[in-house]
């Protein structure tokens, strides 16, 4: 497991289905269904939280505020600045465990020694986009939520990256990829962070583990002749890292060679010294960041490189509007009335930008 390293974020403690976190100077208590253990809450900051999120038995939930706190505040990761705020379904605007992937992809970009074009699908509030921009890449950022894309633009402004080469697109991710095929546009790197679950306009059930193969397959034709990486994130319980690694190897290695790796990503817990698993990542890369550069020599500065793992999914047509609550990705709001694989899921009744 690769733990994310932060200064402005801290996972202080976990017990009884909740996590105590520090986001800059703001303390939040949020639910986490995988925290199945009990324990004594010894850290006094449990009693000093600014707010706590309470889940509703009927879906969604609400924030309970204990202390005055700003509507929006900022935290930093390395040279990037993110604007945060309490959102529906417990989220704040970033997923801090993803910092290991931000570090990994920008190391690959910096090692490339050439112009790099990156496509960030389901781009949310733009953390991965900013990491790639800061490393020198040009980025196309796609999300179906106008509110999320605007938030990503504000994060770019806060990080002094607004003038970098980036396209901010409010669009259906699958339909955008299919149009890029017809236009002949290609990318050196693709980042994909799709949701776990959704429903179509006719009530059809969409499950990531059943549809993922077709979605990734659609992306293969828009990779350049010398691609650097394809990074796939998942928070779906039934989709293991090794299955995602097999999928990427099946679709990419015969055409491009390279290496496939996969593992869990997590956050270190201050109270115990352990790491809380938070999600899974599979990466196809031409060369592992910090391991092989252009000369093929080993680089001891390897940073954030996942462990190597190496098996199948069904190809199913994708055409859905995402609605309803998803255990983890519900913080991504969707645009009502759009079809296809959208940029996020939200809780029932929420509106764009919530």
C-alpha cells in the first residue's frame, strides 16, 4: 500500500465508523463504513471538531457545525493550492489519498523530456489536472458537472496555474472520447477516476466492474504512439487492484509494451501509526517513475511508484445518466438531463454544484 504524505492534511484517528481529520486548521469528523473497529478516543481533538457529517438512513446526510468555520478555506500540497468546502455526502473537494498518484504522474511527466498531453476524465475539482500542469504537461480536463469544472478552474487560479495550457470541458466523458477518436486527437497520458455505480435514464443499473472494460477500450485509440501512462482509480469494493492491472495489461501491453502495476492507496493514521486503505489504483506506464528514465538507468529518487502486480471484464455498451448515492464518489455532482458516463454521482435531490 502506498500512503499519501501531507503537511496540511492529517488523518488523526479512526474508530467506530468515523475518522477525525485535520484539513489545514479545520477539524472534521466524517463517517467511513470500512472503519469497523472500536477504540478509546484519546486525542482531545475529537472534542474540538468544527463539524461532523451525519449520514441519513434514507440516503445522503447533513453537516452539524460545532464551531464557527469559513464557508471556503484553502490547503496546500507541495506547490498546489486547493479550495475546500463541506459538500453533500460528506466530501470537501479533494481526496487526499490521491496525492501518491499526483506525485507519480508528475514524476513521469518531468522525466519525459518532451511535450506531454494528458487527458483527465471524470476530473472532479482538478487536483490531478493541476499536478500535471505544474509538471509541464498540457491537460484536457473533462467532467459532466459545470460546478465541478468551475471549482477546478478556481483551484488552478489559487495555484497560479490558470495561464497553463489546459482545456476545461463540461461534457459526457464517454461521448467526448468517442469524438476524439473521430477527430484523430491523441494523448500521452490518461487519468480515469470513474464512479462505482449509476442508473440510466430508463432505470438501467450501471456497475463499474461490469462496464469498465468497454470504457478503457474506448480510450486506447486516443493514446499517442509513444504514450507515457494510463492511470485508473477505483473505490469499488468488488474490483480488486489485480483485476484492474490485468485489464490494463490486456488492452495496452500488446500494443505499447511497458509495465503494469497496481496496489491500494491509503492515509497514515497519526494515533496508531497504521495506514488506512482508501482505494485502489492500476497504472500502465512505459517506464516507472523514478525507476527508468530516458537512459534506462535506475533513479534512486523513485517517488510514489506502485508495487507491481499483474484477470477480465466484459465489454458492454455504455449509455447512462448517473444518479443516486455512491458510497465514495457521491461528492461529484452531475448535470441533470445529460446521458452517458458522466463526471460524478451525487446524492438524491442534490443539484449541480452542491
